[in-house]
C-alpha cells in the first residue's frame, strides 16, 4: 500500500473536520461568515482596456526571477520605507501569497520537535504551515491587547527547561485572525526584547495592517528590529486581490538568499502574470486612495455587524470589537460546543461560521466562534446575524444533549444522502 | 546569530555555483543557451480584447479551492483520458507549476535519508526538490533510450542491502531535461514492473511530451498503472505560458487528498488569475492546433541547431539528436571541464550554456554541456553555435592549465569590479 511510504510529516497532516460541514455551504441559501475572504466589492474596478493594459508586458507571460520582479520589489521597498521599515529589494522575496512565506520560513528553520510559539488562538494557516514540518506548537495567551509578554516569557522558560529548542514566535499583530485584536506598541517592544534575549525569530504576519477603521495600528515589530530577529510577511491578497497570489517577505538579506534557494525547489518563481498585475496597478493607480476607500467600506460593514451582535446575540455571548480587519470573535458560555453546533446551524438555520477549536493548539476553544463579515453584504449580513442569534439562543436554552441528538440526526441524514 | 537557528534541511540547501556566471548573461551581447525557457514566439498571440475577455470572470480575482478550479480539472481529465490515462477531477491537483508537484510529493513521502532514484543526469529542479527534504539521491544510468532498467534494479537491490528505504523513482520520460532522450515503451513497462515489485512510486514528470517533432512519444507510464504506483506531473508552462504557473498532478484519489492538505499549508491555492487564463483559453482556442504550430516551430529550431552542431562543433564533441523538446546534450572529451570554461565562454566569446555537472548526483559530469535552443531565434542561434564551437575548439587545443590560468584571471577581474 502507498500509505506505508508516507513521511513522518505526512502522518502529521490533518484534514479539517469542519470541511465536510462547509460542503453544505454550497447551498446558495446559506449565509456564510466562515471564509475570511476579502469582498469582491473591495477589488479595483477595471475596464477591459485597463485590465489588458496592465497585463500588456511580455514579462507577464514568461518565467521570472525566483526572488520576484525587481521593479515590484523596489516598489514594495519604497512602500515599506514609508512605514519606517528600512529596506531595499535585496531584503524582499516575492511569495505566492504570504502562506508561502510561512511554508518557506518553516522549511528553513524547523527541525521536527523545534518549538514555535503561537498566539492562542492563532491563524490556522500558520499552524498548518509549522505543523507540516513537525514543529512543536506552544500556545501563548492573548487578550484584547494581543499576545501577553509575561505568558510568552514563562512559556520560553518552560520550553528551555524541557530541553526543547525555541525557534520562532508567530504573531499576526494587527486585527488578528481569528480574534480581531491588535498588539500594543509596548508589547511589541517587550516581545522583540524577548526575541533578542533568547535568540528567537519573530514571524510578523501582517495581511490586515492597512485595513484600519479609524487610526493606523502601532508601527510594525519589524521597525524595532535592527538585525535579523523579525521576518515580516505582507500580502496584496486583502488590500488588492487574492487571485493574483502576490505576497512578500521582508528579512535580513542573507535569510532572503536562503529562502530564495528554498523557493526555487518549491515553485521556481511566483506567477509573473500576478506580479505584473500588482506592479502595473501600483504604478498606474494610487494604493493610498484605494486603501482609503476600502477602509471606509469595511468600517461600515463592521458597524453593521457589531450593531447586529448587539441586537441579536444572546446577552451571555461576548464579542470583540475590532479596530480593523475582517473578524469578530464570539465567546459562548463554557459548556457550549460550537463545533457540534455548526452542522445544525448550516442545515437548519442556513448560517455558517468557523468554530474556534481549530485555532487552538491545545484542546481548548470549543466555545468560540470566528465571524468573518468581510464577504457578506448589507441586508444579508443583518439577516445572517439574526439567524445566528437564533441558533445560539436555542442552543443556550437547550441542555447539552440537544447537540448530541441533533448531531446524530444530521449524521443519519448525511449517510442517507 | 540566525545561522544556528536553521533546520538540518537548510544546511542541505545549495546555492548554484554557476549563478554568479549567469549574472554575466545580463549583458545583451551574450547569446544564451542556458535557460530552458519556452520561446515567447510559441506563446498564444492574443489581442487586448481577447486577453481581457479571457480574464473577465470574477473567479480570476478571488481565492480558489486548494485542489484547483473544478472546471479546469475536468478539462484536464478529458485531455488525459484521450491520452489513455483514465482519470477524473478527483485524481487531479492543480499546482503552481509542476515544480510545486515535486515539492508536495517530497513533502508527503520523504523522510531524511529515504532514497529517490533519479536519472543520471536528471532535471536540477527535481534534484533540488528532493534534496530540500533530505532525500538520499541515487543516480541511475541512462542511455539514448532513457533510464536503463537493469541499472535501476541493481541500484534498488544495493539500496535495500544497505537498509535504506527506497521511496520514489523520478523520471522525465520524454525529451528529457537535460539530455533530450526519450524512454522507450519496453523500458516504461519494465520500470513500472520494478516499481510494483518493490513498492516504489514513480514520479513521471512530463512537461515536454507534447513537443514532439515528428511522431508522438510512447504512451505515458501512467497508462500502465492501475493503482497508485505512478504520480504524473503535467504543465502548461511549455505548451502555453509559464507566466501563469499552472501545472497539474495526477494520482490516486487518496494521494490527491493528502497532497491537497499539504498544499493548503504551502500556498492555500494556486493563483486564480493563471487558472482562469488556462481554463478560458482552453475553452476558446484549440490546444491541438496550437500544439501543431509550436511543434513545427521547435522542430525547425532543432534542425538549425543540429546543423550548426554539425558545422561548428569540434569532431570529438558528441551531441544527442532529440525527437522533441528543448535540449541537446554535448559530451566533451573527458579532460575538459565545462564548468570552468563557462565564465570564459560568457566573458570572452559571449555565449552561455549550462555545464553538465549540476545534473548529476555524484561527482561526474564536468565534461558535459546542456544546450537549450528553445529561446534563441534563427540567425542568433547559428551565431551562438559558431561562438560555442570556437570556444570548445580553443579549449580542446589548449592544455588543461589554460582553464586554471583563465579562471584565476577572471576571478581577479570579478574582485576588481
């Protein structure tokens, strides 16, 4: 059998157990707060002529350099310098979305059993990337100001006592996925101090930093780094288009060289067509103006969503109030299992969300829900929240056996299908 | 220092020592036979309107499914069924070029020290992909009919005796990179028999199979597989456009599921813009007609190149006569070091090639040269071959100290720059 040929890391691969539930979302009557996708309404609106002009360069058709198009790296460097990240093209690697940045960093740094400190809860894609290289993931407490430095310190000490090797600290510092919280400037400083003291590299994954509703977030952790202790990941997926798969990784030049060699074995180079799109769009249009527009757009949706939380959610359900990004994080009473509730919610109430459990590296988190309001528009958003409120109300009223009964009923339905 | 944080596999990463030499190719007066890129003249010629129409679907802008767009997978399945590979969309994973297929397969199957049998010489990108996961690469002899089954058998037995675990056999069966040779049907059958007998998986990497000059190559090894012993890699990079980065991987459905989970942690999904381009182009235009055109185009170039080999190369330089693809493989007299000759060739004769050493996993191969004629047009091709002939002539006339002297001279030049 082929199974016996698999690598140890393959044994580590986990299929998402909520994937089956999401297949039910294909029903168009389901309102989904599940996928953290940007809204198509936030994409640049281009005429056919404009689109064709953007892609007219023959560069779009051919293989490109592994590090990415030089001109695009220069533009990104200019943008980063404005953000107080001193850099140039040699510090930048274009990646196929920032997910590839996570994969390459894991490839370069992780031996099986090495420790990656992650937010608890953390972005699932980050957990997967590190998990696939057999990292040991250690959750660090977060609160509404982001990762708690005292918790990080105590985890580092614990890990060292166990003789494990701490390698990376993975942080989504702004409008975090899944909670929406933002790391304060003070904590950014404390955390990089810890990284320097213990020689650990921070992976600062910042896809949402530009999507603030009112005031910009604190400066990037990378601005506090004078050498190699921060690898910064940026992405055009949320601020321009995900379909082009253009992300970028900023690091010490020597690290970039090594990551480029790793990338060469991984996909040779990122798609030129996507890179040329990003490059020519940035040259022809104003990113700042576009960002101003989409900040207004998402802010309005956030307000609708928070008002709907206020109106429809049962009073013993808590929720975060993000200052930017796509996500609201619900805390249900401890005995409610959001994972078990999901198929019922989709099947009966026609509303979907992501249960919180998958964002934790330990066995916690079944009483949490991540809502992504980014993709759901106006009235539908309100209607979806009304449905969700009702589902949660019923769940909280019933005793716990409600879930068990309903789940087994659903299983029978699935089997019958 | 950050170096001490690197993984064991990172210690395995090798920068190409000919990369520096290739920087010299940026000089526009250099004629390069180095990069195995398809010619822009072989790309579909599209008007602005056609291009914009191809990309008009909103699907091009958003994230897509990890497995790839269903409609594209269906079209690829139809194409493969015509090639006697019975398949459907569930056997297909869209990859970011077939290089990503190699990376994902290595991720799924390779533990450090596991054995991958490779052609000797083999495609460098394949070697890198496996090497990056700390595979032990074992070279298998090839001749003008491709991999030699007897050599494979003896290597398998040797590996087993050593207690190593054979996992994969990596083959580019048609118009191989770098030699241009094609595996015969008889050998395809013998090799899959060995794979079944010893429970090893064949990676059949076939980017050039459609680029035959006269007669189609033998049927894919995958057509001889009834279960899971062949993973087939295809690509649109050479037959349509590399800039879209669309490849595909064909395997047992269970393997596809596992690879899709691995891909999710690697880049979430391949670029939608590239996939939509491929999909809509395939729907709107005839791939068969396009292939007919580019076969004629490359055949003509091959003829020019072989005629120039005949005319300009010294008589003691041997060369392959491919039946398709992009490559001719030169065998120089044993004492000539093509790697040492390269900087001189570029700097003084203004002609570039890839020295053969990098394609071998052992210390052989310094007296080989790979020529890619795919990208060089008409008169330039002839002129490039004339220059190369002269370089080789001089090298063969001089004694070996010529190289040493010239190289150190060049090093001084580089240091002075």
